[in-house]
C-alpha cells in the first residue's frame, strides 16, 4: 500500500472532481481513513430528488467520480486495489460507499490524458460528412454502445428527445428543481461552483434571462398558448449530430460500476475527436426508452442507461469545468 500525503490527495481530488454528475450536483466527497485506505463518501444532502427519485443517477455519478480517481491515480503511476463496498454512515451528512487501498505500478491508461479536455457540448454540431456515423462507430468501439447515424432516424430521435424533456418540464416540481440547479447569471454566487451555468448551457445573456422566465413564472401561460415547447426545443442541436450513441449496461449492475463505464465512454468519445452531450430524458422517459430499445435491438438483459448526441463542435472548444473547491470535497 502506498501512503497518501495531504498534497497528493488534493491533487487527486482536483482531477477526480472533473468527472460528470447529474445536473453537476457533485455529490462525491473523499475521506482518508485511519488505516490508510481512501473512502468514497456520499454527501447525503446533495440530491436531485425530482429528476432522480430513486437515487440511481447519484450513484452513477459516484461511479464516475470513482473512475475519475482511478484515472488520476493512473497518471501518477498508482492503481486502486482491494476495493470493498461498505455503505457505512459516518455522520448525519456523510456516508461511505466504498473504500480502497492504493498500490504503485500500473499500465498507463490512454484515457487519463483526456480528462481535462472532456466537457458537455450543448451547441450545434458541424454538418456531418456521410461517413461520420461510421467513423464514430469504429472509433468508439465498445460492446456497451450502439451507434445510430441514419439522418432520418436522427431527426426522429431529435423529436423524441424534445417530447421526452418537455413531458418532464411540464411538472412544476421538476422545473423548480431544475431552476434551483441552473446558474443563469454570472452574478449567482454559485456560478463557478456547481449546477448548470450559462456557459455550460451554451447560452448568451439574453437566452439565460429568457430561460429563467420561460421555466419560471411564464411557463404556464406560455404552455396554454402552445408555445412553451417550441421555446425550449433542442431539436436542431440533436438533429445536427453525426450520431446518437445508446449506452447500455447489464440489468442489475452495481451503479458504481455503471458510472465508471459511463465516464469511460464519454472519454472515448473525446479521444475519437468528437464532442458529446447526454440526452438523459430519452433514457428516463419510458416510451422513448422503449422506442430506442427497439431501434437498437437492445436485449432485455441490458438497461438503456443514457443517450449521447455526438459530433464535431461548430466552433473551437475551450474546456471549462465548474467545480467545488478541493477543500470542500475532502471530509
């Protein structure tokens, strides 16, 4: 076992925190245990209970953070070993989900170098060449990913995505929770820390202000007029994708494992030279989930976990990550 110094732990957490989480809520904390093992800790007060009532997305987020820690260790020649699931309450606020030792010596992971570059691209994609989907399928060759690239089918999926998202947005509690995690003005004190800020959402100042009203007090009257759905539509962005990727994992799999693979798929997308944005509503909406299962011929032993739209960004990407300070993440 290798000893973790405070400085090394801070470096590792600084990289591990770049992993994606639902709504960028960042529920993962880290604790160095008395026996020298490192524990992944759940901050039980950080949740999105309306969007994620079962807590599955939070656990997948923890899994992504765990993979982020593994990649951070790998870049320094270390590896996770002897991992155990513990689910041990540490305090009313914190609960340890797993712990592991660290050993020296490992094979370099090619995905580790893509951690700082990965981001969610919520803008439109460049017009895709005819072979873009085939290129994506070859480059992101994983048995838990199904690639769909037919232009007509992508247009259909773009419509389904808007329908699925709007079905959730119509719920008052859903909108209130979403707005609570949105940072639509740089004046928001949490703009650079967590949630979905205007930069991450690829919105300008006017769009950010409009979103606050459309999702807030104007939603009901706009919905009665039949224009709320069109104002919130993302169809053009989804339809511009080179491909849509269906991310599937075995039914009953530990969500921590699912999260680790979710993060690796996203890094594989970046490694292939593409950018991506999850369309979680497609997987969360039962009807759309079933349509995509049929389209992708997904067996009943697999769960459709999430959906990515993938393509080349329409403008140069300068990755930015909005994350909590390292000191807040070590407990």
